[in-house]
C-alpha cells in the first residue's frame, strides 16, 4: 500500500487525523478544527535536519527499529533469534463510523499486527493491538505495547504513587528531556502504581491547559512510559509486562493487548474527568444495574473482625436498618477455620461452630428488614493451614522447589489449574445458589510472587483466568453485584470495572486521608463506583479522631456506607450516622448522575468538590479544610459548571458543630443564604468562611425559575 489516505475521527470536542500509507501515523490529536485535511497535512510536513537519517521518520502507532524509529519498539520478540526487528506494511483498512481497524503484515517475519483506534462521542479514544504468528515456528513475544503520540507542548506530567491505606496520591514533574517510566510487578493493579497518568501543557490545572489523560485497562503487571525523543517529539506507551518465556505464539495464535484509554481536553483536568466519567457510565459499567440506586452499605469488618456470633450479627443488622442502611455485608471470618488471618482461606464452607443454625436465618432476617445481604470472599487466596492446601498443595501459584514469602499469611491459588478454577467456581456458585445473596465483596489481600504454572512464568495468564472466573460467576448469577477489593485500592481499573459494580478505594476510613484518596481516584472514576464509608470516630488505620460531620461529608461523595458495630455505638454517634445516611439518600440522584467538578482553591489548605446536575438546575458543594488556613482569611469560593444566565439560591446544608464558636462571626450568606447568578458564582464567588482543620461544610444550590 503506497498511496496515502487521510481519515478523520471526531468526538464532541476532539479531532483525530490519521494518515495511512505504508504505516499509520496520527498527525493531530486535539481540539477539533475545521478545514481541508490535505491542507492540514501540508502544514505538518517536518524538515529533515543534518546529522540524522536522510529521510523523515514518522512516529507510527507501533514504533519499529527496522524503520529507523529510535524509540521504544512497539513489538519486541524473536523466533529462535530470528525475526527480531519486524517492519509492518498496511495490508487492509476498515474505516468505521467511530474508528478504524488497520491490519499490517511483515511477510518476512511471518507476523500480522492488527491495530484498533476508536473515538467515542464522549471524546475518549481507545486503542489496542493484536499480534498473530503466521509461521510454523514459535514466535516468542517479549513486549507488545500500545503507543500514542503527544505534541511538543505537552511538557508536564501528573502521575500516581501510593501504598496500602495511602492510595491514589498524585505528583507533578516536568517533561522536558528523557522521560518517565513506572513499572508494576506486584501481580495486581497495585496500590503503588495505579495504571494512569496525565500529560499536559505547563502548569495545567483543574480548569485550564491542554491535557491528555491515559488509563491502561489491565489488572496485573504493567509498564507506563512517556518519552521525549532527541528531536523533541513525545509519545506515551502502555503495556503488560510479560515475564521471560510467558508469551510463545504457535502458528495461527495471537496475543491482544489490553485497551489503552485516552482523552484530550482543552479545559484542564475537569474536562478530562468529564470525558472519562461519561464513558464509564455509558459504556463500561454493567448495564443491568445502571438505573438502580447504589445501596448504602454496612460492612461488619471493623465492627467485629473475626468474632462472629449470629445473634449479635442479627442485632447489628436490626440497628443498621433502623439507621437507614440498605445492604448488610458479613465480612471475613464466616467460614471453616477462620478465627484469624493465618488459617482457613480456601475452605469455603460455612463454619458450623460459629453458625450452628446455618446462614439462612441471618439472610432471612436481613431481607425481612428490607436490606440486601452481602458476603465476603477471597477466592484467589489460600492459607497453608487449610484443608484445601493439605489436600491440594499443587494448587499454589508458585515455582516448584522455591519457597516464596507470604502476604497476610497467605498464598495465591493457580487459577490456570482447571481443578482449582472449577472448585472455586463451584463454591461461589453454591453460596449464590443456596442463599439470597445480592452482593459479593471480592477481596485480594496480597501481592503475587513467582506466578508460575507448570514451571513457566504465568502472570499474564493468571489475570486472564481471574477475568474468566468473574465472568463465569456473573453469567450464572447476573443479578449479583460484585465489589472489587484488593486490600483496599489494589485492583482498580476499567477492565475489572466491566465485570464489577463498585471499588473499595482504600482500607483507610480516615476522613482526612480519604479526601486525598478519593480526589485522586475521581479524576478517572465517577462517584457512584467509589466505595466510601463512614468509619468509627477513632480510625482503625491511623488512630486519628474526626467529628461525625467531617466523616459524614467525606463519605457523601461516593457510593456511601458505614463500617462499624452499631450495637456498641453511643446514641449520639448513631444519630449522626442516620443523619448522613438520610442526606446521602436525598442527594444520591444528583451525586450519581451529575457532573463532577474539582474546584480550584485560593489556599492549598482547602479542597473543594462539587457535583452539578446535567441540566444545571442544582448543585452540591463540599468545602473541606484539610489543614490550618494559610492566612487569617480564606479567599473566595468560585463555582464552575453552573448556567451563567440562571439565578441560584445558595444554602448551607451541613456545617461543623463548632462553626459559630471559632470566630466573631462568619460570612452572613452562610447563615441566611443568598441568591446569585451562575456567572457571578464562577467569576467572583462567595467569601469563604473560617474553618478549623479537618472540618467541612456542605452547600446546596438550586436554580430559581
């Protein structure tokens, strides 16, 4: 194929111009611009400097060393040391309404590469590659990466880091020379390296700047990198990390990368988030529960841990229902041998000592109270102190003759072993078929070491089998909802979200930490999938203490729940929980359908979060005081996203208990309310009140017709 073709993919605000000849090159990915494509192409021809190759070398969608693209190759592999530098030529193009599928071939190397590029109406671009071996000899794949270009003005990065109980932390760094790379080899998405990043123009922020956001939809080992070439061109790559010898393609066999999701915005991080939130809501979340309100949870973990008594649990359920809880979940500790975290995993049979009358009386009690019943599982894990391990020590995901370290005193089951896979499905199926279980909290509490199957590396295949297990459970029990939990936020990505309904963002219920965790997560995920619970006043993770007001407002902006023992709580605490449950139910239709805004602040000690309804008729705003105010006065609250021509009534829905006691007087509007135009709210705003550290207020805006 020698003639070059220009095609255009268009979203609501985004334009993608792709040139197709011998190979594919993205010429423009950014703001939609009208005009003649051929003229646009003429404007983008590059000069060829001295001291380099004599012709222009394009940055293709799969960089090839054989073409003289001195970048990280898109394909790396070999066939017994041969065919290690493939050069692909386009052999077929399928131009669809919202995308293009490009098939390229290297007949010498015996390889075919299929590239998919799709741009939806929410301005989210997604791409993936499929590599096929056409020769009789085995082709060993070392790397297969998704590649997307960035313009020269993308010279700053926002990336993620974290750890257990401190997930979704963000950091900025310049992108001027060299580049950035993160690797995750922990066997799950990981607390440390959430697979996403944002590139943008210098000093981009919530409201301003060109940004390109990337999310790699894969639940295992991955590598993300952003490189600046010596000539200044930039590109992003995302790939699965394959262990040595893991991917060996026989003739006719293929390997497909996960999807790389990306979105461009010319209005900063908020514009990018709006694109991703709409995409998640419309195309990723399971459709059968799309219109169902997200039930408010009570999870028993921090209330009773492993101390299970059916009568006591039923009294917890009774008091939970009285507070307005809609879903009651029994966490870890209900199955045989599970009196702590050192034994029992794998023995998924009800503990008859703890539950002599079985589980049915509790399920019926919970249902009769008007609540759904949920149950905790950790199917992929096993303790060596278990009947399952004693019967099947060969079911471990391990490399024979090596001793691997434990994590939370447990090991991983090899899902590639069909007997193990079938056993786990049978156990899950038994409970879901026997009891009226509406929800599974599916946990994974350790990282993966030595993921071996039959002596060979098998980290990639273990993740694929995990997907298959969840898919099989959901096919048999489509009415059951599933939460993805991995010691909190250790397995959170778009691919697992296709199979689940909710993420447990962190094991940390400390409201101050949750403000940062939920902010980082919310750049890519809408609030209805972010599990956010009100914990006890004394946080189990950090030992901090926070008021019920701060805990309640922090948990409000997510899929709300509570994590405690309601029987032991004092009356005033329970009344506080009940108040925020009622408040969440009142605001839930708005919170779980509206547009999220990360509101800029005049003081870094503040964090402001708002949700505006799709018709701009109402909004709810949380102003959180994370630390001491920098100055005696706290600047102005400016609210984006409203109808500039409309007038809104602004009232305070919630405030700290000491709100009026810490100043001579607060701004009058916070007491009596006020009426302002949307334009005034965005451009000028309201004087901020003075707040103590680790407190928050909640505002409601309603359009006056």
